[in-house]
C-alpha cells in the first residue's frame, strides 16, 4: 500500500488557540507531524521543546532561515497574520491561518494575492462549519423540514471583561472580528447565497480596551434570507444559541440535550386560508383559532458526525482536493466585517 505523505507542520503562536486547539489536532492526526514552533516567549518555546521535541524559534524569519516546513499554522495575534502568511508563501510554504484572516480586507487581499503569486495553498480555520450542529442543520434543511427558511439567528453570549490584546482594535481585536468571523462564516455557509445588504451595530460596554464587546449584524441574502448574528460579551444570562425559521416551522438548537428541536407541519398540510375582503376582521378574531397539524421532533446531535477539519486540511494541502473553505469565501467574510465596521460607529 502506498504510504501517505506526512505534512511537516510548524505552529506560529503558542497561546490559547495554538496550544489548546491546533497542537492537539496536529499531533492526533497521523499524517501531520508537528516539527517546529514560533513564539517570542522563551517559556512557551521551552514547553514546546520539552513536550513535543520540536525545534523552536523566536520569530518567523528565523524559522524560514533554518527549515522549510510543508505547512505553517498561523495562530499569532491577528495583526501578524498578513506578514507571516506572505513570508510563508515567499518561502514556498502553505498556510492554515486562524480567523480572522487579518485586521483589514486590504491585508486579507494581499495574503490571497501572495498565495496566488507564489502558487501556494491557504485555508482559514473556521471550525463552526465543521461542527456537528452545522452538519445536522444542513441535513435537516436539505430535507425541507420547515419549508423555505427566511431567518437564521445566531447568538454567542458570554460575560467577560475583556483585558487581553483582543480588547484592542489595532491588534484586530473586538468581538465583531473575533467571534463575529466565526458566525458570519457559518451562516453564509448555511445560506449559500450572496449578501445583498447589511446592517450593523457595535458597542463597547465593559471591555477595558477600545474595541466592541457587543455587536449585532444583520445580513440579507439574494435568496431572501435574513442572517442575524449577535456577539455579546456582556450577557449574564445567554440567549438561545441558534434559531432557524422557515415558512412551515422552526428549529431551535438545544445545547443541553444536545439536539435540534423542531416544530413544523408537513408540506400541503396547512388549511386553506381565505383572504378576507373586508375592513372588519371576521368574528373579531385575531387568527389565534387557526389550526395546524404541528409535529414535534428532536434530532440528537449524536446521530451526526462532525467534519474532521484537519482531515479536510490534509485532503487539500496534501491530497490536492478542493479546499473545504475556499479563500474567496474567507475574503467575503472579511469584506462583510469591514463593511459592518464602516457602517457602525463604535460607541
Ligand atoms: N478558531 C478559534 O476558535 C480561535 C480561538 C482563539 C483564538 N483564535 C485566533 O487565534 C489567534 C491567536 O489568538 P489566541 O487567543 O491564541 O491568542 P493568545 O494571546 O492566547 O496567544 C498568542 C500567542 O502568540 C504569541 N505571539 C505574540 N507575538 C507573536 C509573533 N509575532 N509571532 C508568533 N507568535 C507571537 C504570544 O506569545 C502567545 O503565545 C487570533 O487570531 C485569534 O483570533 C481562534
């Protein structure tokens, strides 16, 4: 049997995402080899050498001067992404970059241009597309369970006083970029239709920095959907994480079960409603006597399988397959985030 290629992988940034999200996935995947790490903090480089026996560097230039990994995973603070990705491409190295792609659309476009110029590959790490709730929801929507969908609400609520670099706009922080990037990507993936209009509000409430800790984003799509994203880091009691509204029913994500709960009626099962041709509502009725054959159903998430993101990475970076997330779609996320920021003065 032909042995599969191993992807020698360097991780740039040994913080929360580098250490807790990416290294465990890289080391768990038999076709990825964690070979090198970059971080300006010696204490973190030492940890990486001791735990994983990898070569470590204080900066990217030293990494590329000493070795040529197949792939770098960029998980440094956001304002470094562009410079580090372009440097990787110039050294013939592919890039898996964590979200958000960069601090601005212009920088994101420069990254994509450098990728094309050097004939390299790049994918953004937008894992919510791969999560089991997204896989299950796509399946339920494809079954046309609730009819034509007109509204998807996604809410990400926490109560946190932001005190780290993510509290500052100059580093690409703020919850629109930080959390919003996840959910704009997830909802665009679900809607599968171009955005035609957008509305946005941002507020800095309790963050210690200058960037927003609350943002509300409403996107309209060409196929008639409203995508409503709320990122709220000042929520002591969180609202429902996800709700999907169709003409014949509603789906609610129940994170405790965890499952999608549905209330819907079958196609064609609605009574024939006759439009009233009068300025006096018949029988003084508020139409709360209308009857539908409601069905209730629960779809446990354990019946579905999440997409293995790193397997998708392998198929793209080593197998030559189409990317799970095309760069154009990540550029569109950046365009939307940037437009939204322009439309919403921060207060
Ligand atoms: N996909 C996700 O769910 C997810 C979760 C968290 C963070 N992120 C993203 O990952 C990136 C890092 O965020 P984090 O929360 O891990 O930050 P963090 O503050 O926890 O870690 C940042 C790490 O990068 C190091 N660093 C600083 N400057 C560097 C440089 N020039 N080159 C290399 N390393 C450098 C720091 O020393 C630190 O170890 C951000 O872009 C963030 O948006 C994504």
